[in-house]
């Protein structure tokens, strides 16, 4: 597939790296020659230096025969104009734009073919906000991804000594949780995936990915570790777009304090929020954190636009007694170092957004894609089409399907009902939504091919 990426920032670089690794023909456009040079040193792709909204730059980048455009520069205006030009001049079939302004959420008609010709709009700030809200709902989890509108979830949790499942084989899950279905999708030990079987023993420190209906998640987590109390008090460090969106989402039902260094921005934030307390101070101000009783805080979330400030403020809050800390970290190396240490969860906006972008690239009828383990693994929801003659999956028991190594079918959505998949108990039916977990991303093309239907189907 020939893909044009406009913008070589964190989001553009992440999606470029992922797509190049899957053998796509990728061209990246950016105004910064230095940034493009860095990308070329890392990946096998083509680059063009210039303004992505200019038709001559898009022509040089190969827009005329591109299958897809990702307009993910830092400028809404550039992204919108590029989509319009891509549609009107070059007839690019699919055009995805990064849009930060909340105005377009209220007026989606402006994005259609009659205006800016955006096929699909994404907002990384809102995606990160939604993701943090899920982590607040399940404070023991490392990662939570939803399928079928939240009816079935894939959840990552760190197994701790004392949990009922620790030092027990996976087959004991059925005995310990007899009232509902749960399936372990993957176990990572020492950062490597295990080949799991019924006799695989869960050990303290394991990163366990399991699948269950949303209402059963807490019960499963209670068997992997102690269950934390619900989140009631939150401190948000950073009043940018993400900080504001998160404070708005949480203030109706939680005690929220928002710290922002800019006095002018604080005045704006105070006018946008109803009950959240806005504090004008540096996010690493130890005296302020003491005055605001950080030791009684259930969750400290650092979401400034500076990685170092987020890391230092989260570490300080943790040392001062905050029960759980989350830091927004753009640089992948920083995130890998910090995740699971003193910082409970490191979130990359680019990687959080990656799954949403990849939904439009995946072959076959893909409903949802979630990038997990900081982009190293993936969970996706595909629709099974065809019949036993034209499909490699329809009409077969899950155990009979020739899945590639590292791939497992973990859930089904059938007639609106979420089902935790059992290898012997379930047969794939036409129009089933199938949730697949992959520990190895390089196997994605094989999974996509598996769900393609033969020519006879058409």
C-alpha cells in the first residue's frame, strides 16, 4: 500500500515506523529537513521537505498514486487544507486528519466532502484522555483496551505476590472463577511473551493480559493482585489541551486539582472548568504538593508538554506519597525506562493514537485496532465474512484455525453479545466480530490474509 504521511512529529514518526515495518511504501512530508533526516536514518522510507498543504509539494511526494493520506502535522489548518487538496486535485481515496480544535467535534459537517473532504478525523488529546479515564476506572490495570463499545475488554495487569492465581497454573482460573468466562491472552515475563498452556504457572511480576466482560474485570484482577481502592482524589499537572480535557471529564464525579505554570492559562482554565481547583504553580513545586496533601492523592497525572517535567513531577509525587502516578512521555526510550518502576504507567500520546490510525490501514474488514505494550503487540477486531468454502475461518472451531505463531482468538461479538472465546467450544460464524491478540506484530499480514474471503464469495 502506498501511504503519504504529512508531519514528522511524534504521531507521524510512530505511524511511519509501524507502517514501514509492515512493508508499506511510505513517504513523509515535513517542513523540518533535520527531522526527516532522522526518520530516514531509522526507517526505509522516502521524504519530501516542504509545506504539506501546497499542491506542488504533495505532487512531489507522490500524492497522485497514493492509496491513503495521514495528515498529522501540528497545525489543524495545514491538515484540513491538505485533505481538501488531496481529494480535489489528487483523488486520494482515504484521507485521515489530526484535528485538535473542539469546534469540529460540534460541527462534523465541516469535515465532509462538501467542505474539507476529511474521511476520518482523530484527536490524539481526546484519545489520551479517554485512555486515562479507563485507567481510573480500573486503577490496578497497566493497560485497558475496549472492544464492542466496552462490552468486552483486554486488560493488562502486573501479578503480585499474594494474589490467588500467583504460583498457580492457568487451568485453576476456571475453578477460582466458576461464574463467568475469562481467558488469558498472553503472559510476558522479563519482557518476553511466554508460550502459554493450561499448565503455565503465573509468577509474581508477570504481565498478564486477560479477556473478560467489562463487569467481571475487577474480580479477575483481584486474583492477580490486591484490589486498589477506587479513585476519588486526582491531581493533574499541566493545563494544556490534555489537562483541560481530562479535568473536564473528571470534575463531575471526582475531586480534581489542576496545576498550571502560566498565570494567563490558569485564568482561561478557571473559566472553562466548574468545580476543579486551578492552581498557578510549577508542577514540581514540592511546597505546593505538600500544601495540597499529595500524600492523600489517589492519582497524580502529569501531562505537560515536557517529558522531563512530567517524569520529575511524577517521581516527586510518588516519593511524597501519591498512591498511583501516570506520566505522559513522548520519547519511547524514556517511557520504556520509566514504565513499571516508580512511575506506575507511562503513556505515549503517539502510541495511544497509533491503533486508531492503523484501523484504516489494516486489510480485511477491521473494526478496531489497539496497539499494546508500547507498540510491540496488537489487539484487533475483525469481521468474519464468507462461508466454509470461501473463508479460512468461518465454520471452523477456533482450535482448527491455522493461526500464525503468537496469535490467538480471544473474544467474539455475535449479534451484539460479547463472548470470551474457547478453543473447543466456539465455531466462527458469518459476520462474527473476532478479537485477535498478537504478541508479534510481524504476524499481522498473515492474520489479515486469514480473514480474507475467496473470489467465489463475490
